[in-house]
C-alpha cells in the first residue's frame, strides 16, 4: 500500500482512474487518499458532494 496525495479537490475521474490503474499495474495492493493543500485554485470544495462522488467512484476491487 501507499499514500496517494491529492493536492486539492480539483480532480477528474479519468485522471483518478489512470493513476489508480498505473499503481495497480505497478503491483501496489492499495492506497490511502491523503488530501493536502491545493496547488491552484480549487474547482471543487473538499467534502462537497462532487468531491465525495469522485472519491466513491474509485473501483475498490482494482487494487485487490
């Protein structure tokens, strides 16, 4: 497992899927999402329904 740093809540689902796939392909068994300060103006607020939907969209079985 590893810590997956999200620099602010401005993420896109295609990019999340790409990164998660790359980590699974590299043999990682799981991730812990760590939210830290945004590097640019956030397009989504932390904890908002959109942010939580992005987080929930991640396939849990991908890393198993």
